[in-house]
C-alpha cells in the first residue's frame, strides 16, 4: 500500500486508524483491519448489500464510502455487537432457516439491527420488507428472512435445534456462524506471507493476440510477478468434458470471449495487483465476434481458438418410425423452443487461495463444486502428479452449478507454485460476470402430431 493520509474513526467502540490506501471503507475493513463479517459481493457498485455496516447507527453499504467520508465517524460491524444480541440474531436466523449459503446474511442482520434500534417492537413485516429491498439474496428467498426479523421484533426467537438421529430434521449446519459472518469463505482467509493475484482479461471477444507487454506492470512497486501462458509448464487447457478452455491466451493465440485471461499479476496487496493488471499492455487484432451458436454451425471460421469447427459433438437417438407416425397424423405441428441464458449470480464472486508447502506439495482452497475435478485440472496445468495437490472445499457463497467449472484455480495455483508463497485471487463482480460459464440457452426444434 502506498503512503497516504491516516483516517481516524471509531470502530466497534474503539478508536481506530486506517493507514493504507483503499478504494473504500469495505476494503479497509477487510484487508487492513481484519474485520471480515462485511462480505464483498459487488464492490464498488453498492448493489448487493453484503457489505452493510452501521455508520453512526445507520445501515450503509461500506463499498460506496470513501475513507474521507468516514473520517471521525463511528462504525459498527457484527463483531462489535453485544454477545447476547449476537446470539439473538444468530438464533433467529438459524431457527427460521433464513439462510442457505449465508453470504448475504451478515449484511441483512446489520440492516435488521438498524431497523430494530429505530422501530423496536413496532417494526412490522411490511416495513422490514421495504428496507430489505436493499439486499440481494440468491438462495433463500425473503419469506424466511422476514420470519426471522418478525421474531426479533416480537421477542419470540426460538432456540435453533440441531438434527439428531436419522429421520429428524434440524437447522442449517453452522447457521449461527454463517449468520454473523464468522464462518470464513475463501476470501476471508489471510495466511502469513499472503500475496494477491489479479487477472488481465481480454479487451475483445474475438481477437488475435499479437503482443502482451508486461514490463509496465512488472515495474510497479509491490508487484512480485506477472504470469502469462509462457509460464504454464503443463497443459494450457482445462475442461470437465472437453479440454477446450485455455487458462491463458498466449501471444499468437486468439481470444474466444471477453473472459479469456491474458495475464495474472501477483503483488503484495489486492489494489496493487489490480492496478498492475490494468498496466499489462495488449496488442490485438480484433476479429468479427461469433455470438450466435446456430449461425456458427454454418460459419467457415472457428469460434473457439484451437477447436476445429463449431460443432462440439453429435448425438443421435432413434425410437419408433417417426416418418410413418407423421404421415398418419391429421395435423403436424412444428415449433422451436428456446430457454433463456442464466447467469448464476451467486453472491460470492469466485476466489481461490493456494498455499505451497516445503515438500513441493500445494494446498488449494477452492469454492468450486468439484474438488476432485479441480485437483485433476490444476495438476495437469502444473504438469505435476495429482498426489502433490490437495484441494479443500471452502463452503461457497452460492454456486448453483456455476462453480463446477474452473475459474481462477489453475492460475492461482501456478502463481503459488512458482513464487513459493501463498497467493489468493478473488474476482470482482464484473470479472465474475465476464469469466464464468453461464447456464446456456437450449434450442429445441420439435415436431408433434395431433
Ligand atoms: S453492496 Fe457493497 S459489496 Fe455489494
Ligand atoms: S443465503 Fe442469501 S445469497 Fe445465499
């Protein structure tokens, strides 16, 4: 962090100074002060509510507050609440099943605290619902959350019951810790000697990459390394069914979408890494993007770099005599059905932490949905035996199938391996949208007889 003005404030009832250069209060709380209950779902856009804290008793998203704005103010996070009050909130949310992944919940609890402080037992469901509109929850839905808020307002908080023997039902495992933001996600892990990674993504959905110049990024104070495809000792591509996804696009390669990775910067802190990633200069020759899968079937150019043609596979299934059945039909209906594209929109952006050990093995903390697949793919990119890699699942802040594919695991593992230091890389919301595979539309041309 560069030297900057010191910000003085009160944090959880104690005087406190922020000395680093942070883009907003949330970054200062998490990266410098170790206050991890406010979560980062979308900073700095202020859209999700996960980073909500109390500023002079008022609930506000901390990713939209510059350090100048909080000078002299009083900040309260869930860490600073009275232990009895913390228990009450945790019990209410856990007992009502008002959380699943829990990533959004600490922010919602803070908002609830502010509402209860203001309105006490007159807080009704309708008012709570209006205020909780500032919070996105992708897993739970809002009914149970409002049940929990209502219990807190009326003082009828139930004791959460853990599941007993088989056949009994209980509350969400670790629901209390999740409600208070105490259970760590990957981005909440800060091992000794941690370095931070940031990705340089493509400027064009489809372009030939002529040159990648990392010199300006490497020259920035605090940068430890800038990795490109030239640093990959093993396979360049990963993929669960087809290995068709390059972890880096090299010079001479071609991008296939805006989420393609051209370089990874590793630096002493997150902001330096991100600043340096923007300094990686890329000379590219833009090409016509291929964005329509139906048109791509007839397109003479390949949509995905190094794949031959635009048809991934063909499957044929035959049952009965369709021609005969249609001939005998009084009416035949032709229809095309198409489902919509879905961004999984888990509240927790992808994050990976890789920690190298002295014996040459690597421990990777992943929020992915398939640790064995992650392990195989990381090992193949590193050119290492799978036994040398351990992947530990850190419960993620939502996934919905979208974290089955790799995101930044291979690049982060490579950086930790080459530098011999723990490296963490957490995507911004924008990077997550660009990089992650979507639930793609399915087009079905159907015919039926009447
Ligand atoms: S509103 Fe601040 S992280 Fe989403
Ligand atoms: S529990 Fe709300 S986003 Fe997962």
